[in-house]
């Protein structure tokens, strides 16, 4: 079968789908990732065929334009969304779909997919699937509520425009939802039960799938092969934080670790920000950004921002986490991950900026065995979820039944 994969233009929204794309390819299916250069670049790096639709989106530029000088998004007070705050999370992608659906549809009509797989907020994918009459599968990249509130907003905002493009009826719901978050991370008992049972009331069936860590590709550095001589804490804040006035946050975390006896820090930071960070002590190694899978197993804890990839990769590898959420739904990830017992969270920006607060949190994380035990439980739960090849079997049946 021919599978069209679509994603909103953020690399982390696409990379969570890469292991499923690999499994589809390994099963003999034809894959194309269609989207803006923000995602087609990472898709090509993962060995997937691509179709470039539109220009570079560059979310960093759009966010930075609204920031006060020297303030991170969370310090500006407009960055965080609660678990139920669908409008805040969805609004940018509603405008995105208004302008790009026509171009996606033109490509899809020529390529003629049998199945469309997308992240839940790429509403152009639902339009393409509905107009072409092929099944739509949502692949969650976040802790989305198990409901159709986002799709309902899209139907209201985009309905008339999509009807003019040829959509007969309303924007379709997905035939299946794939979810890589284990039940322990769901937003509430109802969501956890819905995902576990695969049958949320009134919604599409949900297929749990094991999260296979993929954070990009790189050469394995020599230092990774050297066993650390003392406890090691990784510090990694994703692709956006340094660009969004985040260097003082790096500094606070490094200063916090510097006050811990016998602990070393491994900090990933883009080269362009090294000078701004300033000098670091002998127990701090600053390296260019690397896939977490290359080095995280060598660490006793990780400090990160609460992104999907960082949270689930640390979860899959059994590393206790200190989460300092910055924007979007990251505070929800921090809260839910802390509830599993595998992490601590510091949400308030002023507390995130205080090395003493961070040092205390790291001291407890490294010394209290309950966090390591919570991390091990999370590993076991994630490992028990169905692997991507098993999910491919179900997608094949879904397409066969729709034919």
C-alpha cells in the first residue's frame, strides 16, 4: 500500500512517527512524507522519501517575534497550555491548514495514497483523506485529551473552505489513533482506560504502540564509550530554548550541578550559543546537540524542558528526570511524568532560575531511590506495549477493509 505521512511543521512532531514509517517500509509498503521543509529535512535524514509542500515555517522566528527582550516564553506569561486548553494548542495549526490544504491536496491527487497518517493537528491531512476517500490515522505526539475537541474546532473554522475544495460532508474523524504514551502518563483515569482498552466512548479506536526512541542521527563520539567516573547529569533543552532567550536557564542548571559534590554535567548546546554561555567548570562537558539515544544511557539523571521526545526517550531508557517546562504543553508532560514517580518538576520560571532550588531537586533525584524505581517501572510499562511491526499488521487490515 501507499502511505502518505503528514505533520505540522515542527521536527519533533514528525520524529515520533519515524519508527512506524520504518516498520511500514520494512513490511514492503511505499512511504512519502509530505510537508514543509521543517519536517521534510528530518524525514530525509531518517531515510524516508519526501515531497516538499510550501516554504519553511520556522516556529522559532514566530515565537521570538513576540518575546520581550531577554525573556523566555514562560517568563513572558503566554507560553504554557493546560491539558484541557485545546484552543491554545490548536490555533496556529488552524491558520496553517487554511493556506496549505490546497497544495497538499494537489500532491495527494497525483500520488494517490491508500492511507494517510498524520499528527492530530495537521488538519490538512483530514481534508486530504476525506476528499480522496481513504482512511485517516492519527499518530499522537503529545498528551492530547482522548476526545475530538480539536477536530470540532477545525470543522467550525475550516468547514466552508474545505467544502469548496471538494469535501463532501464534515472533516472526517480518524479511523484509528496511535498512541505511544503509556497509560501511566495519560491525562486522567478516563483517558488511561480509553487508551488501554482501545475503545474510548464515542471516539475512534486507540492503538497503543511502544515508543521507539528516535532523536535523529549522528556519529558516535569517542567520549560516549568512556565510562563516567562519577555520577553524570545530562542537560538538554531541545531545539528552541537556547534560541528563545534560554541561555540564563542553562547557566542556572550548570551552576546548580556545579554545587553538587562529585557530579559532572553533560550539556548539549548549539555552537552559536557557546560564547553567550560563558566559561564552565572542569566538571562540565558542553557538546553540540546529539541524539539522546547516543549518550543518555551513560547518565544518572537528565534535566530537560518536557518535550515529547525528551520525556519519552528518558522514560524508555530508565533515566530519572528533572523537568523545567518552557512552552506549549510541556507543563502537562512535567506534571504527568512527575506523577509516575520517575521525575521531579519545577514549573515556576523564577524557581527555574534559582540554582539553589535546582540543586535541591537534583540532590533528591539522585539520592532518593524511589525515582530510580519509578523510572524502572516506566521502562517496563513502555516495553510491554505493542512494537511498531504489530501496529503495521492492523494498518494493513484497516486499508484492506476500506478497499
